[in-house]
C-alpha cells in the first residue's frame, strides 16, 4: 500500500482554489487543474507531480517524483480542506522517501492559474529537499503506451493466419478498465512475428525473452525508466498450460514487456462474450504485472481477499473453484476494475516502481513488505508431514548451479500454485542474517490442470542460483532455505528449513566467471540446460539448445571471457580475475559463434563485431600477427556498415582462424 501520513488531515491548509463551488475551477478551456499531472525540472532534476481531487470526500491526494543522476526522491501526502486561504497556496504534511529512508516533512504548493503552473517546496527536519515549478500536462494521472507484436502463421495452403492479433474490441475494453483508475493507455501496433521455418513446438520462455530484448533494442524501448511497454501475442507455450508471461529481467531492464498465448483453450471458448471477457482479462492482467502489480494471492500483494479478490490480478478460474462458488461467478460479480489499493498504486506509486526499466518486480519500496518476517514464521517448523517437504541440500562449491527439490501438498497442487505465479515463496537466509525472497526472471500465469487426484502430491525441481534480483549465493558460508505458501482459504503452509553450505570453489577463475555470467544463469533458470557442473559440460550442452540467440550468447560469453588476460567480474563487491588467458579455447568458441552468426546474419549482425574483435586479440596472443592483420581488414569492412558484404567478411574471418581450431 502506498504510504499516507496518518496526521495529514489535522494539519492541512487548503487554498480557496480547491473549493468545489469555485467558478474558476474549470478554467483554460475546461481544464480542471485540481486533478492531473504536472512536470518540470530544476537543473538535472526532473520533477513529476500528480494531483487527485476527490469531490465526494472533499480530499486531495498528491504525490510526485524528483529524479536526477545523483538521487531520487518520492513523496506522497493527502488531506481534507479545512479552511479557505485567499492567497491561493496549499500546505500539508508529506511523507518523503529519499535514500531508502522514509521521513515526515512539510509541503507547500503555490498555483499560478494564468500560467497553469504549480510551485512545490518540501521541507524535512527544517531543511529544504525540493524546490521547483511544474507545468500542468494532462488531466489523467498516468499515460502509458503498449506496442503489440503478434505472431502470424503460414498455413499449409500458403495463407497467412492473422487471428493472433488482439481484437480492437478487446483492447478498447482494456483501455476502459485502466481509465477507470485514471490511467491513460494507448495501444500501438508493431510488426508481425514469425518463427523460424520448421518450428512446430510451442514457444520456449528463453526464446520469447530473446525476442523481447531484440524488439526493445530495435524499438528504442531499452531505456529506464519509461512508460512504454511491449505485448507479444503468440500461439502456445511449449508447456501448453501457460496463458501469460511477464519478463522481469531482460538486458537489465525490468518489466518492459509481456506475452499472451492466444491459442490457449481458455482464451478461445465457444461463447463470444466469454472470449471477450477472458482475453480482456489476460491483457489487463499481464500489463498489470508490467506495472508491478502482483497476483492477489501472492502473500506480498497485501490483498486480504487473496483468491476471493475481485481484481484483474486474480485468476477467474481459481475464484470460481472456491468453496461456495460456481463457474461464471467471477464474471457475474466483477466490476471490471482494479481494486482500490491497486488503483491507488497505479495513480500515485513511484515512477521507478511502475515504469519499465525501474525497480524489479515485487521490489517496490512503497508497496511490498520485507521478506524477513515471512521467513521467521517458518522458524523451527521441521516436522510438517503432508505439507511442503523440502529435500536436504548437499554442499555446493561457489558458482555451482543451485537447485531445490520439494513436494507440494495436494491442496496447493489443485490450486496450480507455483514459484513463478507468486503463490509459492522460496526464502533464502544469507550467512550475514539478511533474508531475501527468490524472484524468478519471469512471472507466469497458468491454467491449473482441471483433474487432480485428491491425495496426489507433486515433486518439483527449481533453479534458485539467480533470478530477477541477481545472484543469491555469491559468498561462501551457510545459507538457510525454506518454502512458504498459502491455501485459498488463507491457511499458511511452510516447509521444513534446510541448510546449504557454499564452499570456496576449486574451479578455475574463468570457469567461475562464465558460470556466474548472466547468459549462463538465465539459461539455467529457463531450463535449457540442467545438471551441469563444469565449463566443458556446459559448452557441450550448448549445442542442444532450442534457442539460437541463447546459443550464440553463450558461445560469445565463453569466447569473450577466455580471451581476456584479466577479466573482472564484479557483483556485490566480489571480484574474480581470469588468469591466465586461454586463447586457444576462446578461438574455438568464437569460431563456432561466427558460424552461427554467418548462417543468420540479419538476426545476429550486432554480435558479429565483438566476436571478430575478440578473435583478433586471440590471434595476437597466439603470435599469429598475419592472421590478426587479415581479421582487422574484415572488421574495417564490418564497421563500414556495408552489411550486404559482412557475410563475406565473417566467412573470411572463419577461414583465417579455422587452421587453429582443427
């Protein structure tokens, strides 16, 4: 919940401008300056302020952000008018978040109706922390855009199937649901998506993640923070049970896009009314995740109604399956709006918490509680037969892939509970006593299997080495792990607590560096490669990856890491140095990457240049100066942006290095 000052109503000093009967309240061509978004700047600090006047309650909620390269400030206040002030100024207590610390302060707002501006001044402990003037922008509290990219399939008769594009009526219904929360939403349309020829299985999560990153870079979305999102509408996921997917970690820019699987049976019922409702829900639900809204049944969401919540962020089929409910009850009772606390967050949450490229999913500092208290609730509970059972964990060396194996009780299996949906929380206590909740790099929305035996438990294997919040096991020591969940009737379920001892690594430094690299960790998390414990084993499994971009990324990571004589890996202050260099292994890895790039240059052209530069360094390290000189000529051709000739340059580069890898 967004924090509001407890004593705000007792200390407010409102201007006559806020009187509901004031005849000039709607001046300037019908603009009501009591409600809307203001923007301004002071030096390098950009300011955005949001005002929301509630005539029925005679109250005002205001919030804002002041972001600069050095610091960020978030503030929020609310009050009820108590008296008129002919001076036209407004003052109130305000809560200020700066440097991760909440402080109570005092805000003064001064309006200039002729210029449509508002001057804001905030004091904390007598010191001025913000002073600037903002100009009125628009009457909604947020403005967002979503660009749709849809898969187009070529049928056996040669006809292109375009049924996966969301219908206009569906997107209009989504717009209306967001407008009810004072959030303006604009849908734009991008290019069609086509899978490589011969791909008949459903989409893989890693494949969609690579596609999202490519679309974000090409479309200029990869900047932080920004209010522009990507929606991919594709056929089916390889699991055949997934309806939607939101990517929290993609090239370091959280929550910049999502996907819906439009061929899923749940989104294609016989009734047109049911089809429209379900597709509107799927789109609204995934965009809500992009805006940092959790599932209502996630313990961190703060929604007391959980599975019974009437919100876009609930699952309709879970609600209908609750005791006392019948099929269709969710839609007959739902008002097609976000709940009040969700709407308040959408309207007044921090820009960094909402916008793409801001804070990671569930990492909002203004809405989500710490995981420490949740972990403590499971302390000492090690004999919970019939609940969540966590298998013992063997000792690990630093950089070994970390998996946990656990079984869920039948009631959670029936609910379709999973770590990716947020219904199951894996809590990790570090050697220093800090507690973090494991956050996967994607949030998944499943339709549970309709038929489950009442007595059936289910074992699952889950990678937890890294996720949306980075690495979890970077330092040697003893970690504690437990798993938490809640049933649909609110009963808490906890596993036993297991210890994981992380030992100093006996691997070479370049193996550690590679295994901790983001491409390697993401591949492990998405399940493309499992059970590997060495660099050579990892490289052998690369060839079996379904996703060509992931394969190239891993080969490049190997080659770029091994060719350096001193490569620094810095995460949370831990440095690993790659020494000595291994140019022969690097040449082999980069040669294979160049082979993949040459076969599909249009897709991988940006990867060609760093691979060729690294090969040049390798040849110099090996004393092959003539071959290095020839490769430099190839690089010059590539840098000339004559991309029609780059394929030839890459093939020539391979000829230069091939004798060294045979």
